[in-house]
C-alpha cells in the first residue's frame, strides 16, 4: 500500500479535538486531491493513499 503519514497526533495532548483533526484532514485533502485522506487509529496519525480507479 502507498500510505503516507502526513501528521502524527500526540495521544497525550488533550487540547487536540476531533474538530481539529477534521480540519487538518480537510487541509491535507485540499493539498492532495489525488489521494484518499484518512485517520489511522493504529498509528494515531492522519495518512493518505492513492485513490483507486
């Protein structure tokens, strides 16, 4: 898989909200329209991979 980690989230940082993560994901998606952006719970990071199709 062609996964790229764009931003690691610190699990201990209680100031980061779900809204913050959503905004980061939207920004990364705008910068990378050819990629599918997602949150990887195992890595606790915002990642992307090439869109299929």
